[in-house]
C-alpha cells in the first residue's frame, strides 16, 4: 500500500501540473485509497463522518449490492473542502486512477470557482464530526429512540430550507412580519404590520379579512422593536391587514425558531440537519454541469499525458462507459459533457471558465441545450399511459422546458409557511406552491405526521389534487382531508 500511495502521489502531482497548464484552478487535494466497503459507506453518508441514522445504512446496502452484482461502480468520492479530499476505490488499475485524478481536479476546480459553492463552509468535515459527537451525546442523555424519532422527522423535510437565504438583508425572519406565531408559553405573539385597534380599513374588511386582522395583536409594539421601523410610520398608516400574507420558505428554520413543543436539544438537531442541507444543496443544483465539466476536462487531461497504446485503449473504454447513453434514463454525465463539448466549439477557454463560474443546472440547460443537441442526443418527453410507456413530445423546446421544470427547486416541491397560529390555536399552516405536479399522497400524509410531531400542535397543508384545492390536516397522528372552498383560499 505504501508503494502504491507513493506512485499515486507522483502521478497526482504530474496530472495537477497538466491540469493547471490547461487553466484549471483548484484547492490542494488529499488522495486516499480505500476498500469498497469504506467508499460505499462514505457515499451513503455523503461524508467521511456524519451522525448515524438508519436511512444511511439503507442507502449503503443498496449501493453495495449493486457493486457486488457489478451493476454499478463508484471509482471515487470527492469532498468539497479546503483542502479537498478524494477517496479512490481500492483495486482501481493505474490508468483508471489517472482518469479519476483528472476528474477529481476538475470537480475541485468547479467547487472552488462556481458561485453556488461560494458560501459553503470549507471545514465541513470538522463541522460534521462535531455534529456527530453532539448527536451521540443526545442519544446517551435522552435515549436513542427519542433522538432517532426526531431525526426521522427532520430528515423527512431536510430539503425545505431557504437556499437563497444569503440574498438580501440579514435576518430574513424579519422580512415576514405577517407570520403569526404562538409564544412558547402559550401567550400569543403577533408579527403584523398594522394596528388592529386603529385599523386603517375603518372596519370595512370582510368577515374573513377581519378574522385575520383580529388574530394579529400587539403589532405596533412588535414592529417598534425592529430596526428603522420609525422610518415606515407614514407608510403604515395606509397599510391594510387585508393584504395577502407573505410566505416563508425556510420550513426548518421556522420550526427551529418557533415550534412550541420542541426541547432545546431537538432544536439543535434541526439546526444540524439544516446546516448540512445548506452545504449539500449546491451539489444537487449543479449535478449535470459539474459532472459534465469534470468529464470534459478529464478527457483533455488524459490526451495530454504520455500514455502507452494499451493505456490509451483502456482509457477510451472507460471513458465511453462513463458517457454512454442509458436505456433506463438520462445519463447526466453524457448530457453535461455533450453540452460542454458543443460550447467549446464556439467559445474560448476564458468564456468556458466564465460559464463554469456563473451557471447551475437550471440555467445551463435552459441557455445551452439547443435544437441540434436535442436531436443529436435523441431526447424526448415520455410518460406511462395505462400499462405502456409512450413518447409524448419530441419538439426540442418542450423537451428542454420539461427538463428545466424537473430541475426547479432541486426537483423538490416548494412548501411555504403561511401562518404559525392557524385557527388561533397555535397550528402551523403550510402551502404547497403547485407547479403542475401533484404531491405523492402517501408520502404527504406520512410526512405531515412527522411535521406535526416537530411542531407539537396541529399542522395543515394546502395543496392541489386533481385540479382541486384541498387541505390535509394532521393532529395526534390522525390525518384528515377536506376540499377548500374558494372563499377560504389563502
């Protein structure tokens, strides 16, 4: 192993010089060779160290079985830190490791320079180690079952955080003054933006609107405590509580701040999962462009190396396996590298590096998936009709737009908080911003029960099912459903 690592270190140094000569700019990378079981454990957890949860074990066994049956293979795992860490699969042949090392350097170049990664912590391995230690302490203090149940609930909604929270003013919670929340001791706390006692509507609100007004008390006192509120005094005289309530997208942060039933250690667990979700999300929204970038550059790097005929043949075989079209779905490596190759024909290196810096998957596909590429890659829309799969559309713009639609919000439904004192009983009111795709009802009901466990009181979710607006409510483990009359829509 020592000789292998020394050889690998020499090769990595040589490839790094080639990569930098081509213009790549990356953090230092620490390479390690690990057995398949270790690599797949890291892949299941997402990091070399993290808190334990049964879902990670489930992911590990699925990935490991696929490897054992030769259905899939992970050649490497690269961690977005500074310095970066890359774990290579034990048993890789030398030429495979050369390709993988070039691939890793291009990934790290992307991590370092793409703007969507600019705010990710570069010491996340150490942070996740601290998170794991905290979670173990909570298991010893409060019991593994309680901690696991809390993790079950939080991980079920881990995608529902505000990934753009850094845009705009700090303390975004203050930008949503109409979100009513109950205090933890039962006293109502309003965050309204007009005085209900001297309401500017002059008592002309409808019954529904007046109910909203009456539910928001102590608003002037609350607003007076916020910075610069005195500057808005004249504007507030004309402000009406009948206006629609704003939305709050960071469900995890809202629960962490305001859930009346959570203990402090549970709030800490919500905070841990939220921090890790914010770290992982840039990888979710740049999967196509990042893998395409790494594949594009590993091919260029390999062409610069002095390979033997046998090595050139083995490289060509391995590269073709990476980018071959899939019969079962869309190969993201293939799509990404094809777009980069088409761009390289019409743009300079500097322009390619600018695109690498500015784009994510959504903009990359929308801006650069052309008619020619759609036809060359034979892309089309399809869906299941009855017992058979059918092609529904092959017009290139509709194919592109359908792919873009799947990338919005990382492919997850957009759930927003509308109210933290639903029906005046401290309930949590959520709304699904429907974008043409209904929620999975079974998953909805199970997840809603977990959110209700975190909130501690009733939780309602407004959504659309078969074009009809409905509300699902969860309380004490029971789920109810009712159709929403138009005059009750928020």
